[in-house]
């Protein structure tokens, strides 16, 4: 008995780690529906959610974790790719590369917002203004040349009046040019006002076209690579701009509203039962194998269980339980 107790209390925890591995292996090999009754799972979930959202406990916990993470990572120069788990990269890319097309009308309604309309109008105005300025240079050269030619041709006919005629021609050209510019400015404004909504509709149509599914799949993969190649400190700065605690408040409010409904527990139990029925004799281990995470999950869970067991056997309560277990 003393030898067994000594092995259990071994600081390296070899015996307890082996026991934890047995527990994890048995749990992963057991059909999901046999691990626990849906009612028990639902009751534990409801209790956990109620505890999580009561008062400011959860918010305070998350806020402390966010602040600690910000302080730890704000100066991190490594890119996200350097710490990105390989087990996640493959499934993530497969998900993002899936080709699909959104509904065109829904896409238009999403895009047809003041911010997007302002962006499209600004782009149209900028491009048309640049084009107008380029044409202005061409028109000015043409009109100046026209005035000068008119004055030169008049020298033989009008003598000294030619200089005055040239000045008159230049004045006429200036007036015409100003009028043309003012007219073009008004035309640009009128065109942009009418074309903005059509441009947004065209963008929605382009996004929703099945012909462009591959392009947008490549875009999603490209965005992922940009994020992965960005220093973690920069990502922290960008995420901080989104006010993450406001998102936490929204989530907590949603959870409180959900669990306050009278039939929440019953509906949760029914959904869990449905999931377990659909799983049939499927095990957690089989699902983890399918997604390629069994080894990682088993290792980390075994370590967690072993750490708890090692802590327990060092307590006086365990000593008392052990003595009672082996009492005559």
C-alpha cells in the first residue's frame, strides 16, 4: 500500500499520467450518446451559462485576458504564420477555397449602404475629374492655337489692329474655356449622382456571378496570407481598434436573453438528444480522427487530467480517502 501511494505521489507523475491516458482513451472510444444523458448535459450547459453571464464576472475575466494579451503581444515582431498551427492551416484553406456565389439581390442590399455609395461616388468623381483635367489640357492647347492663328492671319488685312484682335481672341477663348469647364463640372456631378446606384448594382452582380467564384476564392486565400504574413503586434493594434469588449458585451447580452426564455433548457436538451441520435454509435475519437486532431486532443487532455490528479494526491483529503479505502 505504501509503495503504491509513493508511486501515486511521485512528483513526475508517471503513474497518474498513465491513469489519465487510460481515462482519455476510454472516453474517446465510448459512443457519444453513452457518455452522458442529454438532460444532464443540458442542465450543466444552462448552469454554466447562467454562472458565466451573472454580474460582471465573465466580462471582468475576458477584459483581464484581453489586457494581458495586449501587453504581451503588442510588441511581438513575429508574424502570425510563425505560430499558426499546421493542423489548422489545411482545413482553413480548404474552407476558404470552396467556390460559391451569394444571392445577387441580397448582395446588392448589403452593399447599397451610405458608406459604399459614398465610396463609389468618390471613385467615379475622381476618375472623371482626372479625365476632364486631361481633356482640359488638350482643349486649352487647341484653343490657344486657334486664337493665335486667327490673329496671325489678320495681320495683312488689319495691320496694327492685329494685336488687339489677338487679345480679343484670347479673351473669347478664355470665356469659352471657363464655360466649358463649368459645364463639365456640372455634368460630372449629375452623372455621378445617377451612376452611383447603378455602379453598386454592377458590383453586386459581379460578386454574385458564378463565373467569378474562383476569383473570390483566390481573394479569400490571399487575405488569409496577408494576415498570416503580418506581425502579430500590428494585428493586435488593428483588433484593438474594433473595441473587442463591446463585442463581448453583445455576446453576453445575447446569452442572457437566450437562457432567460422559459423553454431554453427543454429546447437545449432536445437539440442535444437529436445530435447524439444522429451520431449513433459514433465516438469522439472517430470524429477527432476525421478532422485530424485526435493526437493533439488526446495529448493535451491527458496532460490536463494528469495535472489535476497530481494536485489532488498531494492534499490531506486524498490521504484521508486513501487511508479509509485501505482500512480493515
